[in-house]
C-alpha cells in the first residue's frame, strides 16, 4: 500500500485507513488555489471537494494555531474539511473514516459494498 506523496506518518496512516475502509483513493498533499493563496491539503478527494487535515502536535504552537485557523477558513469556503488529531486517527479510526465517508457521500460519492470502516487494521502510534 506504499504511495509517494505523504509528508508524514500520520498522513500515510490516514490514507491507509481510508483505503482499507473502502473509501476512494485520496490525493496526498493536494495543492489548490484558494482566495488567491496556494494551500496544500494533507488528504484530499478533489472530485468531491472533501479534504482531511491531520493536526499534530506542531499545530499547538500559538502562531501555527492562528495560521491554521486562517487556512481552515479559506478551505471551507469551497471544500468540506474534516480536521483530526491523534485520538481520531488512532483511537477512533472507524468512526473517523465513517465521518469522512458521510462527507464524501454528501458531495456525490456512492459507496460500493466494500465500504466498511470495521475492516481497518489497528493503527499504532
């Protein structure tokens, strides 16, 4: 399941969880022009304008937090953005992929019988 494009281990694990659950293969670190600024989305389904951002510990810094708020505002003007952290990725994986699936369905994706978030292998921190 190795792919080129992820910039962090959590991004890779998010993609693995999504594909294991039966979601469409996402684009990693997808670049889009929003509000005159280039923004990189960690995990994206461009066809459906759905993105998932992993917020790791680096996002706790005061300046980074303010920057992230501005980015999220730009993204949500056009995209459905799901922001997750370690708990959502590692402890609530199936619930998180179910939420991602619902957002994709709201934007036109039609799941096959293969969509089953219970099939995701356990992820380790």
